[in-house]
């Protein structure tokens, strides 16, 4: 793993507790996100019935609040995050969930371990040259017929221009992070090359006053 991702890990380590405090309850104000997660729950249930069980991965789980939500719906969830500090916070808050430290480029899981996965805003830190490897890793750990829900930002907040925003400070902590704003067509093509079929696409505007003011896209994919 390159120094680029060392900086990502170190940055999230510094803000882990504050991040958890700020975002722990975010799903309460995001009805569309909850609906899409319920959809994943239902689809994965069908996969589990046909293949004899399986768990769901939360790839880039941060402090674990979405993994905890999915666990509350009855799923067996494994959260994976690059930041050891994030994983430590997640383990304290959601003891019923299994968490692992790991990268999207080398996901700590066996081939076909998961009946499904979500990746909410975790691919936004990947350099363009590394995205294909991350998509291939997702394909490797999700069994054929399994599901993947990916969420990412498509447009930057004003007054940012271009497809990258850099942050060197976050909640008073020094960070070194690049946030990429992604073209849904490019992401869909990359996922297709890795063996996924995009079954549905959802675009939405930001919820006023609740989150950074960026447009978002969700791709619901089936592992071919």
C-alpha cells in the first residue's frame, strides 16, 4: 500500500472519535439510505437461502454505525476499515458486529465469503489507477449471485471546482485527504469489468442541513 493510503489511514485515525459522534445517528435523517439498505437486506436474504447462509460486508465501515444498523435488521455483518482507530471505536460501540482492519485493495476476507456488501463513500479516496483493483477485490469476496451497494459523491460542494477536493484540516485535526467526485458511468463501467451487473442506479440531492452539500449516486449491483 502506498504512502497515499498511509495518509488516509492516519487522517481518519485522528478524527475517529469525533467522526463517530457526528455521524452515529445520520441514518435517522436519511430515508432513502434506509430504504436501499432494506433492499440489500431482502436481496441478501434470498442469496443466503439459496447458498446456505453468509454474511454481509460493510467496506469502509468507519465507526460502524451502518454495520450496526444492518445487524439490527438481522444480518450477520463484518465491518472492514483502513483505520485502526475507527475499528476500535466501532468495536466499542457495536460489540455485536465483527470488525476487521483492512484495505479495499486487499480486503481481509476469503473468496466468496460474503453474500453481499455495501461500500458507502469509501471508494472516494481511491486513486483512479487503484479503483479497478478495489472493484476486483469486491468481486472476489462476494459470491456469484451476491449483491453490492456502492455510494459515492458525484459533484463537489460550492465553491470547489474539478473532481478532487483536498482537506488538510478536519474538526481542528491535521489531515491529508483527497476526496474524489466520481462519474457514475465510470464507476459502473469499472464494476462491470470486475464482474458486476448494475441492476439499479439512484441519484439524489443532499439533505439540507444534514450532510455536505454534494450530489450522490448509489449503484446496486449483482455479482455475475
